[in-house]
C-alpha cells in the first residue's frame, strides 16, 4: 500500500504537493495516487490525464485523486474520467479535514460513484485569504520553498492560471518568517520565495508590505540564513526596497527570473502585459548596474496569435538585448476561454519552428554564461547527485562525491552546455 503524489507544473505545485502529501499521510490515507495537475498549456493538461490513465492501469484498485489548476478549471472533464475517483479544487487540496474525510470515506473508489459525487471544487474567485501550504524541508533537498503569495489580479490574454488560482492573496510577514525559521531548523541552507505573481505580494494585506519589505524582514530576522532567493517576478512591479536590497544585501541571491513573454511591443499589448520591450531592457541594465554579478532568466512565448516574423525576431533578439542566461521557451498554446484563443492563430508548424529557434538562441546564451564562469571562483550550495547551485543559479557538476547541504568554494574547469564542471 503506497501513497504516490504525481506533480505537474510550477514550483508552487511542488510545494503544495509536499504539503498535501503530509496532510494525507497524517490523515491515514495510505493507498491512493494523487495527481496535482497544471493548466498552463494544453499539453500540461493532456499529460495529467495521461498520468491518471497510467496510474489506474498499473493499479486498478487504487483510488486516483486529481487536484491542481487543471482540475480547478475543468473539474467536470476530470470527474467524467472513469479512472478518477475524486476531484479536489486548488483551495480544497490544502484543507487537512478534506484528507481526513477521504481517509474515512467508504465511497472512495466505489464503482457506482457518479461524476457529480466525485467533485469537491469550490469557487476559487471567492477566496480572499491565503491558506499557506506548510511543509518541512523536502527529503534530500538543501533548499526550502515558501509560498508567500497565491493567485493573480492581472488578466493576460493567453493565461488561464487566475481561474485556477483565484485573485492575489498574500501570507502575513510573521507567518512567512515562521516558515523560514522552521525550514532553517530542518537544515535548509537556502530559502526560495514563491508565488503566482510574486511581485504583487502584500497588496491585499492591511499595511500593504511590498516584496522588498518582506525580503528585508526575513534577512533581518534570520541573520543565520545563508541565502535567500526569489522565484519568477514581474520586472515592472519591482519596488524600490527590493532594488536597494539587491544592491546591498549579498545574502539575496544575484539571480532573477523575469516574466517577459515577448520582445515586440504590439504583441505585448495584445498579451495585455504591463511592460514594453524598452522597459525590460532598461530594467536589466539598471539592476545590473546596481548588482554587477546579477544573472537573469526569463519566460518567452513563441508563436503568439498574430505574431509575424518581424515580431518574432524582436523576441529572439531580446535574449541578447537583456543579457538573459536562463530562458524557458513556451510554444504558444491556446487555452479555452482566453481572449488570445479568439485571435487569428498561427499554424502549429510555424509555432514549433519558432520555438526551436528561440530554444537554440537560449542554449547559445546559456553556453556563453557557462563559458564566462570557467576559472571564476564561485560559492556553491551542494545538492543531491553530486551537483550544486552557485549564487547566480549556475548548475555545477562535481567529479567527486559531495555531501548535500554544504556551501563550498568552487572553480569550474570546463562546461558541458548544461552545467559547469568542477573537480
């Protein structure tokens, strides 16, 4: 009898999967498969459905529970699957009482359960307070993840995530610090702050603290914390306090992942983004002037509706214009109900071809990033598998056995295109 959790998607889902696993185990749910789904692309939803079928095929008598963004957005679609025994909403999955009820349930896995009876999915848009997923340090991990924000108030035309996550909600600073302290005491050497729209942190709280204020409070309260890292941010929403911290606080890691999405102003407008191409380039230049060792990553979409070759070229050359080192490329995927899905679409063949070119540019940029670090002293937090991450998030592979959880000085002697190689 095993409890398996299969996770798709972002760091938030990884954090929440660990939290719901702990809750399910504490409730006594011993034999079930839980699929924590993603809805960012049609492919992500397809993979979740495929996983459900595989899990039920491998163990027909084991209940399959589906949750996550895809389940929240399309609950009936999952409930109609004969392989699915229960569908939990994105908020409901973090309620300990729900897992206790499932552990006691006599209907879980019953063949006569109707699709309607499988559903436990509430109105995510009605949620106004954040329910924080509480985890310990993940087994074998040297970094701890703290979800400080959930949901999004913006409505980018390509994105369904607000309908899976709800509106923006933040965790109080005291609660964030308490979680960070717990992770530190469990052995974490780095804390990563995560959220759906991280730079909107605090706007729903009484005193409206910014992300910079939160980061500053963590670093002041926990002087023993070696490293604090931010996950994906929206450059146009970075506050002055966060800029000051980046310039002055060496424990705030010199690595920012930006939600850029495109490099052409008209496409950005049609996406309903809040920045221009010049805003993105200027932000990278300004932060680099404040923190010369800063490294940038970004998300970019290839083949957005109406994008012509000239527009795409502006996304392609944004990699160099912003000096990006880590690029996540997403082939555009039309999501049902979004405004972008009603725009003139580009053929799948062209979308795939542009995504391949963008990935090639990203790989070349990352290779340059690695080459520049050969022979340069770095501080690396060791992880499992004889690997580690430098302060700027460079992946390092060791030729020797290294124990996870140590911060060690490293000088790389070569690179393999994906990682820096060290003795």
